[in-house]
């Protein structure tokens, strides 16, 4: 399978087709910075980039073109931008021993794709920021429809309702950073946090590679 993917997607920029990286420096400069926002249940939600143009195409190729190695580069890019744009928050996460938790995929979807892009991003973030990585906390119990294909915040909340559960017989993290590839309405991260409310403190963050700016 990997040989087929390497042939279909040789290591070159997924946006312009040049260079020897999945996102070349020229296309990286075209990306629009995201924002940090407040959301109920979170200390903060950080969107590294605005979800449009170059980054939207790269994320789609990562997820639907099965280019898992691109996730490693993008995770490292997230680390770089966090250190540049949010150095005090990074130091705060490190001091308070936040743990990095990826948004899980339903097992059938993960098996079909071969990977969970949020796990790849979260792993790079944990390594790059010297934080603990946790993929043993949440699991996805419900195979909801793809949120990207559902219009309207209320419909998205209904679609994702009850999708996540906490794994039993583990030591729960106290403070977490939820990581997803894209945050739009925020329904997914809110639902994931809601199911962990009894196990967690109120000091939690969410982080995504890209999102819709308000």
C-alpha cells in the first residue's frame, strides 16, 4: 500500500507540486494565520491557520489522498507556529503538565484510511513541545456522519451527540489539549470535552491545524 501511495503522491508540495516537502516554503507563506478564541468549557481554542486555499487542499490530500506522512510535516509546522505566536501559552502548558489528546476516529473509518490524522498531529505536537501524549483516554463509540458534509451548527451538534466515551480503568489526565485537524462549528471538540467533564478539570484547551475564523 505504501509503495502505491509513494507513486501516486511523491514527496512534493501538495499545493504547487514543487520542492521536496509536502508544503513548500513558498506555499507556506501564502497561509493565513488563524486565531485564538474563547469557547464554553475551554480556556482557549487555537486555530493555527484559516481553513481556506492552500491549507484546505493540503488537509484534503492528507485525509482523502491517504498521504499520512504529510501529517508529520504539518504537525511540526504547528509546533513551530505555536512557539512563535503563543510562547507564553506553550510555557504554561509545559509548567502545568498538560497532556495532548487527539480526537479519535471511529474504528471502521480509521481502518479504511489506515491512520487518524489527528493522532499524527497530536503526536508531533507532544514531541515538539515536550508534553505527554495520550491516546488511551477517549474513544469514538458512534460512527457519525462526516461533519464537513453537514450544514448548520445545530445539525452538527445533533450528529456528533454521544459519539465519544471515556475508556475505563485508566488514570485520567487532569488537564488536556484536544487536537483535531479542522475546527469549524466546534461541535466535535465540545462533545468530546462534554463526555470527559466528570474526569477533567475546567482547565483545558483545544487546538487545530486550521479552522474557520469568526
